C-alpha cells in the first residue's frame, strides 16, 4: 500500500494567486514535488511498491507544469513588448499627424493657396 501524498499538480494556496503577492516559481514547485516523491518512495510498502508508470507519470506532469509556466512567462514578456511598441507607434503617428497639420495651415497673414 502506498502512502497517499497530495497530487503534484494540485494547486497550492499561494500558487497562481496574484492577490497575495506570493507566487511560487516553477523551480520551487519542482523542488517541493521531488521532495514529496522521495518521501513517498521512502515510506511506501515494500511488498507493494509504487508502479514505475505511476512515478514516470508524476514526473512528466510536474515537468509539463514547469514548461507551461515558462511558456506563460514568455508570452507575458512578448505581450508587454508588443504593448510598448504599439504605444510608441501611436505616439509617433500622433506626432507625424500634428506636424502634417502644422505644415498644411498657412502662416498668419499669408495668402491662402488656391
């Protein structure tokens, strides 16, 4: 009989919660998972050990979660860069439009062009 331990993919009280300001990194989660897995292996029933497929599946799950977190960080970085670029392009377009408006208006006292 194996010793039941919390699922490695189950959310923790502070994981994914941005309101508390304390989110765990992928490395922290992976470290905690490995400690739990080692504890589970040490405390398992020697007559009924953990199945290799089960252990492999759990390791694959934590690696998948870590990969998804890295992907999310990359997408957030790209989104921030895109927003900054968009703001700069908008400012440049506004400046160009203001310059064009100023150039199109005749100077005070100058005759209007036909």
